[in-house]
């Protein structure tokens, strides 16, 4: 088993060993690229915790999100600030409409790079981000989030049934 991915072997009810779930960095990045909503958590200058939902797009191993100039994010996340990011990943297809299946998640620390308003053209940077951000919000700053350390995932690369077993559903994968 590679040391950069943490998983546990479990026995099935019949007693046979199951193969360990194999999750790699590319699978995590594909899941991040398919999603478009994340929660960014940060701390205000007075030490109060804050979380904000954002839409984002992935480009070249970084996440980009537009922020309004008067938002908590614009006021409290400066260049070089470390933030926590959690991306819910919808699972279950039609079954999730009938049964309450929680989303899988990808969580990680990231370093923020702040691009002042007008310094990057959203449409040239990412067509996906341009399609997610309303025209009037495109005039704000862009946050570039650079993952650091490892991705901590829950339910990525495993079956829906495996999500009921935290030992099988959890994985830690290096972000770079």
C-alpha cells in the first residue's frame, strides 16, 4: 500500500478480505473540478471564526473564486492567508432524491493569493468560473486558493455503502 494514501482493510460480513480502496491525487482533482461550490473558513482580525460559501473553478491545480469588495472574504482574507476549504461532493444520483445520502467531502488547507479587481480577466482565466459568477460580481477581486499539505476526503472513490464505514470512507491524499 502506498504510504501517501491512508486506507484500512476491512473484512466483509462473509469474512473475506476486501481490497483496500485506492484513491489518488488525480481522482481528488477530478472530483474538485466537477464540483463548483465550497465553504471557505477563515479567522477575522479579532480572532472570530467565519465560514463563507463560494462558487469556484479549478485551473492548473488551484481553485479560483470571485469575491465582492465589501464581503467578509475580501475584508478578512489577505494575500498569504491560510484558509480551510471544504467541498461537498454530491453522491447517489436519483437515489439521493429518495434516501437522505450526505455528500462526500474533500477538505484541505490552502494559501490565498489575492488578485485585485481588474488584474485578471475571469473569462480568460476560466470559462467555468465566468459562467458561475454573475456579470456584476466579476468586477471584484479574485481569490486563488493553493492547496497545501493533504486532501482529507470522506466518501470519494468508494461505494455509497462504504460511506457508512468511516475507516473505509476516509482517505488522506497529498495535494501536490
